[in-house]
C-alpha cells in the first residue's frame, strides 16, 4: 500500500509540474491543482498508513491514527480550493482583458517581436 501511495504521489507531482510549465493558463491552473493534491497525499502519508486504527486513543492504547496530518490535509484542501477558484477567476479576467490565454500575453495570430 505504501508503494502505491508513493507512486501515486510521484505521478501527481510530475504531472502537475509538467502542466504548470505549459504556456497557456488553463493547464497551469490544472497543474497547480495536481501539485496541491500531491502535497495533500504526502502530508497524509506522513502520519503513517494504519489499518483498523482508532481515531482516539482508548484505555488499552494500541494502534491509533495520528490526527495531525489529517487536520493539515483538511486545511490544505480548503486553501487549495480557494487558490484554484482565485486562479480560474484571474485567468478569465486576463483572457477578457488581454484577449489571449497565453502566460506571456502573446496571441497565436500575433507575430513575435524580435529583440535585436
């Protein structure tokens, strides 16, 4: 199970990084979202993967789930959702103002300026 978790986290991080380096705004937003999902999985895995562990320590002790990573992931999910919503609204505003969704602001039909 830990190998699957690590593989999934790595694939999400690699895909998010690839999309975040693209030239258009929508893949950048999706890439940042995938990176936040990878970080959430990493934070969740820091608590250790326990099966049949209680959430609260009982009188007998035994196996229990660490609540701190779960609280961090819950907070990161809320912050990630707000960041994604803000990024989408910002991208829509830039698309409306500039007329292009390229990160550098160039349109496809515009010729590139030579800086010589």
